[in-house]
C-alpha cells in the first residue's frame, strides 16, 4: 500500500507549484476514488476534517518546512517511484479530472458526507482534528460513481496476466476441500 508522502510527492510532480490546499484535496479525492474503484484505501494515514476540507495531517506536517508561501515544491520523504502502477494511474486520473479547478472549488467539493460526519460536533469554521471514516468515504464515492454524474476515469485494473487460470484455482479448491473434508464435516454437524 502507498503512503501519503509518496502520493503527495507524485501530485507535486504532476502539478508543479501546487498550492497546499489543492495538494491536500487532490490527495483526498485520490483516496476517495481508490476506495470506490477497489474497496481499499490508497494510503493508511488519516484525513482530518479541517474547516476548509479534509487535510492529510502527516502530509501537512511533512511539507511545512519546504513550502514557499502556499506553494509546495516537493514532499520530504515522499518517493513517487514507490507507488504501484495502479496507484499512479489513480492519482493521474484524479489530477486530470480535478486539476483545472481552483483550491477553493476543490475545498467546496470536499465537504461531502464523510467530512460532515467527522465535523458533526465541531462549530462551523473552527479547528477539528477528527478523522474521516474510510467506510463513509467508500460509500460516498461509490454513490458518486453510480450517480451518473461526471467522474474521473477508472484506471485499468492491475495487471492480472500473472494470476492462475480458473481451472488451476478450481483444482486447488478441490484439493483444499479434500484435505479438510473430515474437519469441515465435524464442524458442519455442530
């Protein structure tokens, strides 16, 4: 699995001179669409429900010392070459879809159900460090995917040529079933 620093670094390579807010929101949308397309997170680090939208706190902390005003030239500790081809394609698709929007527009768009849920006890406009729920994000972006609205293009699934054939998988399943038949029979009778 990727980490937020690697994801953030790749965004700085795709959008040279990206500002902080846009960087954070592109990472948020990358996480959301990866969840919708695969059911799995792109990165494990949490997104916090700040007043202007989700913020990957670990990325923010990492880039504070290198930011030039609002601009983030690179992410210390980030290594985009560590990303899988599918992770890179996900981020590229998100950048292609959202990259022309302003930071303010992305901020407004990021105030969906997961963000609202995480901020449910916060006073409007105040600091909130509550984490967005990955489950709610997955549901939110899956609903967007099924809504018929314009969404980023899903990358092709990872290379599956190396996977065993169906016949091989079926034969393996039969072997496991035969090996565990007695145990499974005992459990079934309980």
